[in-house]
């Protein structure tokens, strides 16, 4: 069983992509954002930030137990997905992949979900700054970390790139982390104010 860890800002497509890999390639998905997981492991709901704060130590022990259980089913892949999946220890990761999304597209995906303006802005800013990618970089893993710009791809083609290019290593180096920089792009386009201006704060 190969373990693929997928991270990324909310709305970048982690669940959609993970479920499709599982469906097409004999995989199992372990979602860290499942309501049951949240129910069991949240310490409190932060009203100001409109989000859960998770006890990562407890959650990690739980996840490791689950990984061991999944091994018994002998799936080809176990996909662990969630925007805090950087908590998974390196010895449980075969592939670490961060899904990225253009800030404008991410904003519209989160609007479609009916998220409140401040939550949309917080998430899109996190994507622009590359927070999920940075959390992985800070872990100094020995394995390579990959990132994928999903903005111009269908869910099917994201899955195909993960399996064919990254895992089967057809030009996997094209997807090594560090090539996607929304901050620089917005700066070059003189568009940073669309996301970092005081006036747009609710
Ligand atoms: N590559 C893509 N092309 C077009 N739409 C996409 C793509 N990836 C995801 N979407 C759409 O974006 C929305 C968010 O996707 P999804 O729920 O998989 O994101 P997520 O990363 O799992 O978010 P969360 O962290 O909140 O669980 C869905 O409506 C999905 O259909
Ligand atoms: Mg999801």
C-alpha cells in the first residue's frame, strides 16, 4: 500500500481528486476534514475565525491507528487528504502533493460554497502566501514534495498527473514544489490590492 498525502487550501480540490483516485485505482481515502473526525478531536470552535482548532496530538494517534487498519484491506493506495495533512509523520508518506489554485478561481469556488466574505478572504490569502506548501517545506522531509496548479485542469487530469507523472515518474520533476508563486504573479499584475487592501476587509 502506497500512501499519498494530499494537502492544499480549502477549495483546491483535495476531496474530489482523492475520491477519484480511489475510484479509478483501487484506493481508500482518509479524510481529515470529515465531520466525525472533527467531532471527536476538536477542542473548540473559534467563532472569530469561524473554524475549528484541532488537537493534533490526539488526532495523529487516531490517524496512525487507522493507517494500520487500512493496510489490512490491501488497497493499492491510501490517500490521506485535508488542509492540515502536514501533521502526518514522514515515515507514513510515500508521496506528498499540495494542490494549488489561482486566487481568483479559488475565491469564486469558495463563494459558490456560500462561505462568508472574511472566511473566503482568509483562505485565499493563505493560498496566495502558499501556507499549506510552506508547512510541508518547513518539515524538511527527505522525500520530494510536489505541487500542482489545478486551476487550468479538470479533476480527471489532476488525477492523471498524480498517477502518471508523479507516481509513475514521467517527468515528475516538473511538479516539484517551489514553482507556483501567486504573490509574485499578483505583484507583477499589479493586482495585490484585490486581496490585500484594507477596503476589501468586511
Ligand atoms: N480541477 C478542478 N476543476 C474544476 N473544479 C474543481 C476542480 N477541483 C475541485 N473543483 C471543484 O471545487 C470545489 C471544491 O472541491 P473540493 O471539495 O474537492 O475541495 P477541498 O480541497 O476538498 O476543500 P476542503 O478543504 O474544504 O474540503 C468542488 O465544487 C469541486 O467540484
Ligand atoms: Mg475536502
